[in-house]
């Protein structure tokens, strides 16, 4: 490792920061409401920007730390976003999108079946209406 920490996080030789996420190092678990997370992410302003110290040509994309903290109250303060928190929020939002997508798929399938049924019934009615009527 290029950099190792006592917490288990490290920077790999290839330059990838790796957070310690071992379940044995965590406590006070609570479930996450995916719908609330997705709604907060959808409402959050995501901007393209640069750090003043890097100059205008080095661009980044993301929310402002203050907005992220207001929405989720994660991390040690409102001026930074921990990568593990941003990843967790993104994953929770993706899970909620998967749930909503499946519900929409099921609704779409049911509606498609109804349309097919109605088209068949309409075609039968149209055939009846276009048949010559035989008078006695």
C-alpha cells in the first residue's frame, strides 16, 4: 500500500483509495429508507465545479458538502463528504430505483395485457358491426 492507516483504510499502489468497511468495525446499525434517500438525492443540486486550488481546467461533479449534510446528516461535519457516505447514498438510491423500476415494469405488463384484451374485444365488435344484417 502506498498509504496505510490504523483504521484499515489505505491508498493502493495504483492510486485507489479503499475505505475500511468491515462489519466487525461498525455498530449502531439502522435501516435506510430508500424512498427518502432517492427523494433527497433528486432534490439535491448536483453541479460541475473546480477547486480554487486546482484551477478552472480541472473539473469535478457533485453536490456541495453543506447540501449533502443538510439532506443526510452524515459524517463529522458539513464541509466535507466522506466517500463511503456518498457511495452508500448512491447505492441506496439505486436500490430504490430498482424497486420502483420493477413496480413500473409489473404495471406496464398488466396494462399491456389489458390493452391486448381490449383490442381483441374491439376487433370482435367491429366485425359484428360490419357484418351485413339479414332482415327477415
